[in-house]
C-alpha cells in the first residue's frame, strides 16, 4: 500500500514512518486492509494504520460468535460482527 488515493490516505512526510488513515468506516474493509498490511506490507517502513469503524464486534479466529456475543441483540442494534485472522478475544469497536 503506497500513498495513493482510495480507501486509505497517507498522512506522513517522514520516509521512516508511514501513517495511513482509512477513509471508510467499513469494518470489513478496514480489517482486510490491516491483514494485507500485516502479510504483504513493506516491513522496512514502520507503519501506523488508523481507522474508525461503524459499531462492530470483532472476534478472534477461534471464537464461537454464539458463545461470545448476543447475536440477536447485535442484529437488532445494527452492530456488525466481524472475524479477524489472528486470535484474541472479542472487542467492541
């Protein structure tokens, strides 16, 4: 990911660090971008990725959503449910 127009904008002028700010509140796009940066990003450049999601609960790779959250209440409240590739607990964003 370079500093090109689109869903992410680059906010850094220092070549030693790259600050990327998401232009979207879509939790699925933001998680996918984070995953892409982790797997394919340039490791020679320190990168900070900032985003703000719509109301979302993000669960880890091995979590069971029916045990971690009240799916019915989430649907009623319009809260997204997303899964990240890494492990870890449930997080409300």
